[in-house]
C-alpha cells in the first residue's frame, strides 16, 4: 500500500484535474444549474479567502470588500462604459487587487484579533462609500443594466443566458484560477506562507520577510475573491449592495470552516454544503439559516478540520 507521503504527492499532482472533473459534472448532480453556478462562484470566493486564512494563517473579516470590488468594477465597466465582458472581468480583478493591496498594507501592521477587526472596519468603510456613491453604484438599489446576452470568443458566439453555457464559461475561469493557486502553493512562496502560518517569529528568524509575504498573500487572496465577484456580477446581471456587506465576509469564513481550512478542495466542499442547505431548506421555511447554524455547530464540534479536512486526515492515517 502506498505510504502517506506518496498519497499526499499524488493528491497534490492530481487535485486540479480531479476537481475539474467533479465541477464539470456538477450541473447534472445538483438540483439546478443556477445552484451549480453559485457553488462554482462561491467555491472560488472561499478558495481566495482560504489562501489567506488556511495557508497564511490570517483571519480576515473583510473579504466582502474584494468580492464586491470585483463585482462593482466589472459592473461599472459594463453598465457605464460599455466595456466588453472580458475587459470588464480584467478591470474588476484589477480593482479588487488594488483595494486588497491598500487594505493589506494597513491591516498587516496588526496581528491576531486586531488584524481581523481592522479588516472588518476597512471593509465596512468600503461598504458605506459604495452605499453613498449612488451615481456609480446605484446605492441601496444596486448596480443594474449589465446584462451580458452573448459572449464572443473568436468566431464563436455563445448564448450566455443559457444556464449550461454560462456554467461552463465560468468554469473555464475558475479552473484557470485553481491551476494558478495550485502552482503557487507548490512553489517556494507557498512553503513560505505556511512557515508564517505555523510560527511567524521563527519564520522571521530564519530570514523570511514576513511583512512582504503577508502583503503578497493578502493581495493574491483579494485578486481571487475579486475574480469570483466579477463572475457573480455577470451571472446575476446586477450587483446588489449586500455584496459588500459583512455577512458576505462571514460566508467565506463559514464555507472554509465547513469544508476544511488549509485544504485545496475544502472551500468547494464547504460552499456546496452551505448552498445545498440553503437551496433545500429555504423551500420549506424562511428560517433556513437555523439549519445552517446547526450543521455548522456540529461540524465545529465533531469535525474540527472540516468535512474534507477530516476525510483527508483520516485517509492519511490509514495509508501511513
């Protein structure tokens, strides 16, 4: 039987292809294509948050700022300036990246719970700025008028209003992001992030530039969350102001903890669990959050590594 180290190396080598296959089959497994698109987008959003929290060890309560910045950046480019869909995605990601760089530069000066509170405060500042800038964002009514009906890719003209077509177009961007994240985690910088997560003082003592690593990790995390936000804007054809609200930050935290922080697949598992519970129980009762809370409490008590994290640890012990 292969050793635990062999299984770990194999899992790292094949994690992106295996996750791609699973995601490609998702629309035919879950109750609706719309739910599958949401799992795809919020799984990527949770993955971006996990890059900072799970691999660099920094708990942010303000990642809605980057998700929303990506959504508003793409939405304003589409609705106000008539930029094409691909250019709008690029602009949204760039806006989220710049915002992450600025907030990260301010936030990494603090540590622990103070870091979390600073990110929350700055994210709420972004929310209130967007809320007041009605000429740009639509204020409490949200940003409208950004419907993308047809996507042109070379000679191809794809009907983006078709749920299946929309899903697989978004899947291309998600898989590209996952491949880049996987390469990053396998690179020396990935090991540096984990060193900072495990013991920041010791990492600094052996020569790592801890502040630089934390700032880069924060910015990359914001870029991934911004990409998820741009895809959400294209999916919904509207950017609601709630995209920037602190509850959206809480979604990322909950999804990562449900699936397993510090794991590659965990964020998508957590996103699928959360959104499936919402989809199923919201049909029966408006109090579906109660069931999410019960599942979350049970997971924290009995699966402290998350669903996927616990399964991965169990398999590693068996193969050792």
